[in-house]
C-alpha cells in the first residue's frame, strides 16, 4: 500500500489551526490539552476495539488480497449484505495482523482522529469530562461502527445489491463519516446544554488568529489530497481519478470562498477574515464525498452554493438555536456532510466509479440525476445519511442528557470545577468584589496618604 496516507495527518494540524483561529486565547489554552487527551484516548480506543469494529470484515472488501485473510469475521444477523460490525483484529493482535493490516490502521487513523477533533473542539464551552468522554466514544465506537457500514462491507455499502439502490451508499472521502456524523453528535449534545446569550443584531464572529485559521484550511486540503493518493482501501475494485478529485477540491474551495466573502461584503460592507477560512472549509468539505465523480463545473457550482449557504446555517445555529458550537462543527456537518453527500446523486456524471462497492461494472459508474442516473442513487444516499444522522444524534442526545447541568445529580458534582453555574457564580462574586473596591476607593495595598 502506498505511504501517501502520511499526508493525511496534516488534516489533524489543519483542523486544530482552523478551530484555534476563532477561539479567544484563554479558551484555546483550555481546550488544547483536552483535545490532546481525548485524541489520545480515541486512538487507543480505535486500536483496542474500533479498528476491529471498522475493518474486521475487510476481506470481503478486497478478497483478492491474501494479506487480509484473517479479517473475515463480520456480524451480519440478517445474512450476507447486512453486516453491522467487524469482529477480528482487536488490539491489532493475532496471526491475522499482517503488515498490510497495520498499514490499514495507519491509513484510517487520520480520518477517525479528524472526526474526534471536530466533536472535541466544538465542545470547548462544556465541562472537561464531557469533552473527553465524547471524544473517546467517537473514536472508539461511534465512527468505527459507522465506517464498517459504509466502508467495511457493511449494510450501507451493499444497498445496491440488497435493495437495488444505485451502487450503494457512496462517500469517497469522508463527507458523511468525518463531518456529518460528528456534526450530529455535537448537535445532540449541545441541544441539551444551556444556550448562549446572543446580541442583536449578531456581530460577525471575532477573528483572533485569522492567519492560522486560513493556513489550517489549506493544510486540510493538501492533507486530504495527499491521503487520497494512497488509494483508500474502501475504493478497492472501483475506478476513479486522483487528478479529478483534487481539481474538485480546489474548485469547491475557490467557489465557496468567493461567495462567502461576497455575502460578508454585502452584509457588513467588508470582507471577513474568519469567514474566509470557514468558507474555504465549507467548500473543501462539500466535495469530499464525491470528489472523483463530479465534473469540474459541478464542483465549482456546489462550492459556490455552499459558500452562500454556510453563513445562513451558521447564523441559524448561533443566533436562533443559540448553540455553543466553538468550531462550527454542526454547520460544516450540514454543508459538507449533508449537502455534499446528496450532491453525488445529482451531479455525478458516471465517468468514474465503475465497480464501487464491488458492484458489477455493467451498472456503470456513479451517476446522478443530471446524467439520467435514476433515483436509486439518491435513495441510497438518503438512507445512508438518515442512518448515520440518527446514529450520531442518538449518541449525542444520550451524552447531552447525562451532562445536562440542570439534572439533580449534576448539581452535586463538585469534582469537575467548571460547571456553568459555578462559573457564573464566580463571575458574579468577582464583579461584586470589584464594585466594593470601587466604592471604598482602596484595595489591599497601602493608601497614598500612608506613604511618607
């Protein structure tokens, strides 16, 4: 397997820089060690159980590779084509763990870890244990099981065979798994947390480190394109062109940043540095799922539409729902994950994708409605998005309910030290102390009259 997946680790650096660019320094300092801790626990969890859940049935994806002979255990209660989870490769131990298997682990860690970071960074305003637990579960269980369904010979990848829905669920680069799924996890958690206070009219988000944010998105684009050069394992037996995929990414990012900056200029009279970075991220994310299957003109149009939609979606989340999403994970999940994954069923032109999900090549490539591909692929995309959305939202609601500070058992929990009520109380005490000092006209230091 080519070692170009090493480029994929730039995704993690880029994601961190993008989030840091929109965080005040004190919050960035607070979330950085928590992100590192959650990321480490998630990687250990993916090593222990997540990889087995994800690729325990990898032999079915590429039966021609003898190095995968040991990864042949897939839980499929309803029979062939309805796999739910892999059952081989736990702790990367045993005779079935060949160098090829270890390379698979290394190749998919960047995407799993990126999904973890999107969740962790979005929860910067919540308590520490919520951030760590959410990140660990995302990397060890939630995303690996979903990746089995879509990339590991699970039931979503076989929708073309079992239900005659196009070529099955298509997510080439992680638009659904790395963005839509974390967005739904984050949404479920934040819906059950105290809402933020919002000024009217809502001012543009402050750009604390705009250079870092824009640099981060560029690293995300380069890292993902380099990772795609490694010929991702879940694309085995399918035809696709790396050059076309990279062109789609560039055009999607260009279209999105142009329209997002046009929006900022029309609304505020000037371009916005942070929105330029987040617009780039939205354009990058919206083409991930179908990058090799979009013609260049379609990638540009999809990116441009996303650049216009992203500010509206962000405004709705911040001003109407008043969610404390510090990394715009929910907005990127909706634009990059939902819209991008659905766009495949509309704009894919059928040039590439023959043999996707090991479907017979007589079915042709991945084809959307504009290329007269029928509604089967659209139905497959909708089923996949609905399944992944409910899966992530369910976990998020569960964690959000447990972490809700209004629940009686949370009010007696004093070991965390960052409960919202305690934070507000501390702020009020400091404000009262400051007012007392102003009224008395002195502090703990000596009075000027006492100095001789």
